[in-house]
C-alpha cells in the first residue's frame, strides 16, 4: 500500500526543488489531472517540478523511502492516460529540464534534456542543416522525454522509423534513486542487454529519463507533397499497399476518410481540396536531389491513377504544402469538436493488410452501430480508428464502445497486427495486453518490472492489468 503525501513530505520535497516548484493547491494541480485521453482524470496529491537530474534522484529516493507513488510527466499530450496519476501521489513534471545541451556535427548526435519540445528540436537542428525525423502530430506541444517513454511515431515513420530508431544513449533515474547512464554516441554497441531499448516505450514504469543522446541525419534537400483523392476508400487503401509493394518508400503516406476531412474543414472553417472524395491520401517524398524525388513522384502518381485516383495535386512550395497538411494536423482536435466523447484507437498491422483492416473496420461499425472514422499513418500500417459517441445515450455508448474496441483489437490481431502502434498501453488498454502479446510475454515484462521497481512506486496502474 502507498503512503499519502503528508505536510512533512511536501516540505521535504520543497527542500529539494524549492518552494516555487511544489504545487499542492487545487488550482495549480488541475492541469496535471489529465492528459489528452477523453474522459480520464485523477488528482495528484502534489506536483513537483525538478530542475536537474540530482533533484529527480533525490525526489525518487524520498518517494521510495516513504512509499509514495510517482507519475512522471512530460507535456500531458498522451492518448492512453500514461501521465494521469490514477494512484495519486507525486506527479513529477520534467517541463523545467528543457535544454538542448549539444548538437554534435562530428558524430551526427544531439544531447537533450527531456523537457525539450519536439518541434523546437526539429527547428534547432534544421537551422544547422541536420534532421531529426520522428514527428508525432503533437510535435509542437509534446516533449522528447514523453516521446521516448511512449516510443512515439509519426507520419515520417514509413521511411525513417520511429523514436526508438533514433535513441543512442539515455540517462535514467531508476526507482531506487540511482542515476544510470546507458549507451552513448555510438552507432554500434552490443555490450550486454540493450537497456536503452528497454526504457524506450516503457511508459514511465521503469524509471525517469533525465537526458538523452539522439541520432541525427543530414537534412533532405528536396521535397514534394501530393494530395490524392479517391471516390472509393478501398481504392485508396489498395493504392497504399501497391506503392509499398513496388518498393517506392515515400517519407509519409497518410490516409483520411471523408467524414474526418469534413470534421477538419468545419474546425478550420476552410475548404479542403476534394473534401467530398471518399478518402484522401497525403503523400510526401523527400530526398537529396530534386530529380530523384520527381522520378519517384511520377511513379507514385501513376500507381494512384491506376487505382482510380480522381486527381494528383502536387505541392512544391511551402505555403501550398502547409495548406495540404493543415487538415491532417488538426484531425484529433476536429474529432473532439465533432464529438467531445470519443476514443482514438491506434491499431497497427503489416502494411499489406491495410485494405483488409479498413474493410473490417467498416464491417464492425455497421454491425455494432457505432461510427468509426479512420485516418492516420497507412503507409506504415498504423491506422487511428476513432470511435465517436455523437448523441448515443451513455449506456448504449459504453456497451457499443467495449464491443467495438474488442472486435477492432481482435481484427488487428487476426491480421498479424497489434493493439497499439504508437499511443501505448497506459491506463486505457491494460485489459487487453495479455490477449495482444500472450501471457508468457506479460509474465517476462512483469518480472522485469518487479526486479527494477520492487516497491511498485514508478507509474503504478499503467501497462499491467
Ligand atoms: C493531437 C495529438 C496528436 C498526436 N499524434 C501522435 C503521433 O502522430 N504519434 C504518436 O506517437 N503520438 C501522438 N500523440 C500522442 C502523444 O503526443 C505522444 O504519446 C507523446 O509522445 C506524448 O508526449 P508528452 O510529453 O505529452 O508525454 P506525457 O503524455 O506527459 O507522458 C506520456 C508517458 O510518458 C511518461 N513520461 C513522460 N516523460 C517521461 C520521462 N522523462 N521519463 C519517463 N517517463 C516519462 C509518462 O509517465 C507517460 O506514461 C498525439 C497526441 C495528440 C494530442
């Protein structure tokens, strides 16, 4: 059992970080009660905002000695409730640790603290001709520590992979309070178990990331963006798998169904080209040379037209490009606007199974009687299926939500996929982990958790049922 945060514990926390960085009053606790998961909230007893690794370690040692649970927190942009303090206790916010420590051109690496906003890192390295590819759609609000803890992806995963592919080294405060440095500025490193990758995607349940070394690439010099409308959503889905089968690797292939595009249009109060089409693909091609990118563009355009595309709109300059992408960037906000109660699902399947997945989603929606709107990273097999309540009565919604979620997960698993591609298990998908990966794999994960965090203080009530 856990200990409540007494006045004495709050005072000892203030002695570590300074009184200004300890919040206990309701007004300042409120923003830390939730993340971006609709309908999930819980009160922390105290919020602590350390400014250094040593302060993080001292807080963890105090929490371990007193058996107070800790929920690490980045920007609270998560979509599975990972940063919601469901067990009360301390929310440990990394927002003040926000320095870009070093951009190392000789090694193509950058060292950062966890509180750096992802988009700020993009801009800082791009100004020096370098490139950090992971690009969650929340990049102008989420923090790099949150990206590492979630193993975040983004549209550019088709070509470059996800956050996990760019982490070379980490500094971690483990639940004992020990500060451990893992990995380094190394391209090759096989000394022992890969603990760096154990921490990536561990959702704050194994320790707190306090510094990281990330890989960089040269900034691509050429870029073309395409908007491709289809009158049949299935044709759009078939096009995605055909592009991949032809061994063309765009940087992104994003998919949006008509109702999703319409919701974005309503939010933006602006027309999106071909918004009446059944589905739209947004395709980005990048490379070192313009000729190379244009050759790929011709080939991709031909595949799209062969599958019945209504048109292929090309954007070469920044303003046109931004206009094409605007509707995609605001989707989650637009869907929240259309139905404040909804659930974003995040299934992932082998890329060739995208057509079967989208067909199956339509079948489930019709059979169960709940709107399921699909959009997302079709090029890497990760589709966000949004279950919308609209005006369904609460009891009907709850029942249909559970049935539709269960059938969606089972559909993804039957296609060789999984229940979450980038948003994580967190608090919302715990009940399905065993079905997704098997009881044996869960038991191994549980044993790791118990070995690293025997008191169970690090982000309890997450990942495991
Ligand atoms: C509009 C919108 C679009 C999104 N698009 C994408 C997308 O394209 N791809 C994608 O992958 N996700 C996406 N997300 C989800 C979310 O933005 C990511 O999961 C992101 O990585 C969360 O970062 P954060 O800083 O907000 O983390 P938080 O929500 O604060 O925390 C997330 C988890 O990480 C843990 N944590 C945070 N910091 C640390 C740390 N330093 N050490 C240890 N644990 C830590 C927390 O305990 C929690 O479990 C989107 C969310 C929104 C709202």
